[in-house]
């Protein structure tokens, strides 16, 4: 049964498609294009950049300064719980299937501002970093 959980989670992600997360009075969410995302990275010194792809995807290439917190990890909640909830969170996955799910989870955890890269890493045309 334990081995089935990641498979079921992956199936939910695959079937969910690209969707959005609702903003509320306590939580702001936006999905923005790559140029706007890059501008937010440049303009905001007080942000956290999170790559929610797997460790292997992150190792191949990622946005400079991104920390890896795989949404597919069964420990995702524990992986992000120490992040300051008042900071702007810039979030991305590969194609925009996992990052909205991660944003929704972060919303339930009390994060206040999350911005998601529309189209994910595959739409990013800026600099990338490779993990040695």
C-alpha cells in the first residue's frame, strides 16, 4: 500500500491539468508569464524561490537561487514548513501541473503570497543553473 501512494499522487497530478488557485483576503495567488516572473525575482529581495520538481529534475537544471522542495515527496509539508510564511514565494514546476497543487497546499499551511510561473520551467527562457 505504501508504494501505491506516490503512484496515486502522480495520477492525480496528471489528471488535474493546469488550474489556478483562488486568492482570498489572507492569501494572494497569481500565475504570471516568464518575463513577469523574472521581473519579480529581480525586484524583490525578500522572496523565496522554490522548485517543486523532483530532485533529479532540479539537478538537471533549475532557476538560479531556487531551493528544491519536491511536491511529489510525501514529506512536502515538512519540507516547506520552516519557510517564512510572510515572504513572497515564487514557485515553479515543469509544466504547471504540480505548482498549483503545491500553492494550494501552502495556502492551507498559512502562506500569504505565492506567485506561480505560468507554463513552468519549460517556458522559462532566462538563465538556468545545473547542479554538479
